[in-house]
C-alpha cells in the first residue's frame, strides 16, 4: 500500500513537471527565432536548455517509478547508469544554467556594448552550455565507474528449491570517492552558483545607482534590469525547487 502511494505521488509530480516544461518550451522556443524580442537570445536558449534538462531528469524518474511499482529493477545496467546520471544532473545542470543566466543579466546591464553583444549571442550561449555540460559529465565520472545492478537473494527454501531474487540499481563507490564526490557536488552545485548569483545581482542595483545621472542611459538600463529581474525570479524559484527535490531524494 505504501509503495503504491509513493508511486502515485511521483507520477503526479512527473505529470505536472512534464506539462509545465512543455508549456515553457512552447512559449519560449518561438521567441528564439523572433527578430523583435527584447530578451537576449542567450537567456532564451538557457531557459530552453533548463527545460530539456528537466525533461531528461523526469524521464529518468520513470525508471524509479517502475522500480517502486514492480519492487525490483527490471532494466539493464546501461539503463541503471543512465537513470543515476539523470538524477545526479538535477544537482548540477539547474544551478549551472541559473549561473549562466545570472551572469548574462549582469553583463547586459552593467558592462560595455561589445560585452553585451557577446553575452547576448546565441552562438556564445551554445558554446557555454556545451562546455558546462562537459564539465558536469567529468564531475559525474564516479557514476559511470561505480554504478551497477546488484542482485540480492533471500528467503531461500531448500525443500521447495525456491529463492526470491531482488535486483536494485545502486551506486557503490569506495568510501573515500563517495565522500569526495559529495563534497564536490555540494561546492559545485550550490556554494559556487549561490555566490555567483548573489554577487552579480547585488552588483546591478549599485551600477544603476551610479549611472542614474543620465536619464536616457538610465531608462535603457532600468528597462533591461526589469526584464532580467523577472527572469531572475523565475530562476530563483526553479533553483529552490531543485534544492528541495534533491533534499527529499537524498
């Protein structure tokens, strides 16, 4: 009974997540090809990347739901590794994307025109996402090396010659690697992104205050600031949701 309710809860959250992310993709993706949109194309691409990453994570959650319902892991070792990687990506990808959005907002408001053009460039955003994902995959190497499907045997009956077999997808690294992976995950996925977001967003109001003398310049910067401010609130909300999800699943 308990396992069934847990599975229903996961399915409900997954359904809401799929619907929300597809709605965001439906809303944001066309803007990426619009010539009149005021939001930098790089930020739109980061949001789309965030949604795709979330969809990948929720696809991985389907393996967990089936495991809960059936009571044993029914898939291959490759599927096990893929599931664990998707789950771990939840701790890394969202913070990385939020940091990229934060820095882009800061650059488009505070730095010189050339830097703003580069930061708003779609090609620059694609290159940054590829480089960031490569670094994330490098940090996740223990999952590729120490993930496996473990087989457990219990309730053996010698008379009837029966035994219950339970297969589970597990991540079993040596203790020192597990500790190091946990520390790196904490620093890379929470401490550094949070520090970067605080620094870049605190810098923007001070910059606007220093440049408030020129009304034309000020109006332009304030307009950009309020656009990026709304994006920031969306990212903070997403970041908090990801933190809560990781906490509940740790």
